[in-house]
């Protein structure tokens, strides 16, 4: 699982058969829209991770 704010983060997850969570509160902004999941704050990241792993 990769959490990141840039296209390279999303691509790294994809190339390694992982799940990507793009965060809009970093530098990348719209770059993360291709992620498997998109979070607007840390609480959303936590909820996504909990939903995926349970």
C-alpha cells in the first residue's frame, strides 16, 4: 500500500501490484486522482486503510 501526493507515488504502487491512496493535501493536488482511493485529510486515510484491511 502506498500513500502519496504525486503521480510517481501512484505509479510506484501500481508497478508493484499495490494499492494506492492519493492525498490531496500534499504537493500533487490533481495528480492523485488516478489513485485507487483519494483522501482529503489524514482521518480519511485512516478510514480507507481500516476499510481495506478489515
